[in-house]
C-alpha cells in the first residue's frame, strides 16, 4: 500500500512542479506574455486527458502484467529524453503563430515524461483497487492533489528564489529518475499481489481484468458522464479565466498562476479526501455571494486597479466556485470499478475548459469576456443541479444570481466598448483604441489601451497632434534624453541620431524625430503595428525615417548581432510592456549586454519602469552596476493628476547624465534594507516576488 501512495505522491509532485519550471524557461521567447501560461495550461490539460485515456484503456484491455510491462517500457524511453531543457531552435523568429509553436515545443520537450506522470494517479489507483478491493482508492486521488499543491506552493518560495532555472530543470529530471524506481516497484507489487478478496490465480489468458469492488453497481449513464464533464470543465474555465484576469492588469508573475492553480487543487483535496468537507447547504450561499461579488467587481471599473482587493476577491471566488464544482463531482463519483472512466471524464472536462479559454476565446471573443460568461454558466449549472434537491427559496436565489451575473456581464461589455473605435484581440491580449472629445473634453484625443493599461495618447488636431504625451513628455526620462542628444548633435555637427525603441505602442517617441534621424521600433505584436500605422499619426507625421522590426525585440537584436548588423544607437528606449510591467527577459544581465553591443560609446539606454505594483528600479540599478554603467532615475510627475513616468537612464558616459537637463529631473534611487539579499537578475535567475511594492 505504501509503494502505491509513494508513487502517486512523487508523480503528482513532479507533474505540477514542471509546470512553472518549463513555463518560466520559455516565457522570454514569446514576449513575456501572460498568454504563454494559458497556452501551457492548455497543453497540460490535453496531456492529462491523453494520460487518463491511456489509463482507462489499458486497465480495460490488458492484463495487470501487460499493463506493467508496457508502462515501464515507456518510462525507460522517457528517461532517455531527459533533461527537460527546451532546445534554442524553438525560439520564434517573429512571424510564427506563437500558440501552436508553444504547444509543439512542450510536446517535444516534456511530452512523454508529462504524459507518463499524468497516467500514474488513475493507473496506480486501479492497481490499488485490484489489490485492496475493500478499500476506497479515492483518498489516493486527494493525496495526489496534495502533492501537486505542495509542488506549486513550494516553487515560488523554496525553488525560484534560490535555484537557477537550469538547476531547476536538472533537479526535476533527477526527480523523474526517482519516480521511475518507485513506478517499477508499484508495477512489481501490482503484478505479484493477489486481490485480497479473490483467491483465483492471475491468468494471462484474460483479455482484461476488471477492477473488483463490492458491491457491484451498474455502469454510469450518459447523463452522469455529461455532468462530470460540465462540472470539471467549469472549474477549468474559471481557473484559466481568473488567472488571465489577475495577470493582465498586474504582471506575468508565476506566483499569480501558482496561487490560482494551488487553490484549484486544494478543492480537489478537500472534496476527495473522504472526510466530507463539502456541504451543499453551506456552499450554495457562499457560491451565490462569490458569483455576485466577482460579477460586480468586473463591472465596476473603479475596482480594476485595487490590487489586493482583486487578488483576494477572485482567489476566494475561485476557491468557492471550485469547491462547488469538485464537491458535486465527489458526491457523484461512481464505484471504484469505474474510477478510470470517472477520471477520464474529469480530464475531458478540464481539457475542454482549457481549450475554450486558451484557444477558442481569443479567436471568437473581442476581449476577456470569458470570465463573465463562466460566472453566468456557473450560476445556471448550480441552479439546475439543485432542482428538486433544495427548497424553492434556494432555487429562486439561484435564478436571481444567474440573472444578476448575466446583467452585470452585459454591463461590463457595454462599459468596455464605451468610446471604442477599434478593438482587436490575439495571443498577446486585447487592444482598444478609444476616442474622446467635446463636450466631455476640450480637445479630441485617442488612447491605446492594452487590457486595462494605457499604452499611449494622441491629440487629434494640429498643432497638438505632434505633442508627446503620457510617459513620453518633454520632461520624461526619454524626452529629456532625446532632446539633449539632438541639442548636442546640432552643436557638435555629429549628424543625425539613431534611436531604437523596444515597444511601439502608438509610436509617440517618433514625434521627437528630426530630418535625417532614423527611429527603429521593435514590437512583437503585429496588431500593435497596424494600429500605430492606421489609427495614430505619430509615425507618418515624424520627420525621421521610421523602421519597424516585427518579433521579440531581444531575439531580433541577437539576430542582428550574429548577422553583423549592429545598429549603433545614440538612444535605445526599453518600453515594452506585458500587463503593467516590462517583460523580465528584457531587464537581465544578458539582455543589457546585448543592448550595449548596439550602442555608440556615448549612447544612452533608457528603461521605462513605471509600475503600480513592482519596484524595478533596484533591479535595473544592480544589472547596470554589474556592467559598469552609470545610472540616473528620472521621474516626471504632475500635480494635475496626469500621467507620471519613471525612466532609468544607463550610460558609460557619466558626463551626459550630469548635464543640467538630466539632473533637473533626477532622483536618488532609495536604498532598501533587503538589497544585499538580492541577486543580480540573469536569464537563469529572476524573481518578481522580491520587487513587489
């Protein structure tokens, strides 16, 4: 019995530990977008479905001995494919479909090991039920989810802060070797152990061995399977939709994904451990409150930037919603002889939910409305399942909550579309162009918004349409840098400037361009390029020559080095944003080394670090000092409440940073008590938890 429990625990621990490890490895290759994690979850759910289908098939079609032999052959093949380090050839060039490339990369890198780990829980539970037919195997399912949750919660606190990404991958691969030993032991025990309640010899002539569980029961009906799929699918949809909601307005922080997934797994543990944590009479009122609260928070735009409120509300809401879904699943679980079918249906639901949020929604919904839809479906399903099982008052409450969540969702859509003239969505998120004007405002103005984050403004009428706005005003760090470089170039007759910009947005920085200057923009999102060219006029009105390089900026800059096409920038602005912060892979020691190769000796690298929730100034200062660069923090603030900005200027030329035009806006980066405990960020080590404000 212990060998079964140990094997299931080890497999589940590794199964969920690999998720943040592999996601963090490939996150920089695809722009640091939160959608990378969502796509990874789609793969994980599909691989889990394949694993459960395999377990259900072999337990029905093969004898215990043949099951063990087949499974161990696959485990040995998987060992030969380790370690789990993705090959650099999978890095995108810029024109590939990122979603499909991520799925193929994961399949090639971790496909077989992940598949085998996903088969372990249902397969070993089937062996357990055969060996101990008088005992319930469902507590082993709770054990597997406990191990998964421990792995997820351990990652941001025990692994990520202290172990490099490469070491994590190697350590995981060693752990898989230990799992292989345990799996071999469980297979041997399963073959050699006779069922306690069945003294008949095990024969190879049987085409299949049924899992014995007294008393016998009838197989589950189609309606039962449909309900299992619906409950599991809604839980999966809510997991991904709430994770998307939190990461779109904050940052692609692994902890945000990990916390949501850990809560999701905790509900499985509580609902399947056999101690009756789930109480319908208690959970239904909590579910009604949670649905109403989440629906209202989505509709009220004043709450969108209340970080701790949002995290608390939607984390609690996810927990309550999944307790209902998984509690109802546990209440409807079949006899042990049908457990592999039960787990298969749960996996089908999980995979469908992941596909709906990760693949279907970006293709069919113009924005992240899937969470609103999920809340309506959850309220409706809860109401239908409680038909005839509760009082009329409870049923009426369910109908009311369903109507409220639908109305709140409709209001959310209407508010989201207010003043919108262009809206589009792809792998990298939702982009909206909003237009404002009289009588609400004195001048006509357009804004580009990514999710809920402003990415640029432009006045529509001359002469204000040539004015730099928001984070790029004349007194901002980038504004002061370019204007001073222009002034020095004119004075010294050094010729036109070469300016690089990572992150196009509306193209506001191009307004500083003079005749003969070259402004080269790098952007990963083709829809941003289309909007900047068609719906804003900064690029077309600029006096400079405009160049646009599509694809991840860092990968493009690396490629230009290998092709001996150094850009010799006077100024390089790092202004790419995913959610509300710069992608991590653009502010590491290796990234800075790449930037330096493209700079003139007196060039300036300007990094935009404005952020509500993360303090990135110490991170940039540490990598700059490690590269021997001088640093200046320029803050642009306005008492009228208009957009403020924080830019960190880096240069080998200290005299430039000491010019009056720069010093006037420079602030001292305050020392922090825990700075010594921090490490310089590299591609192999970075930790956003350290910089949460």
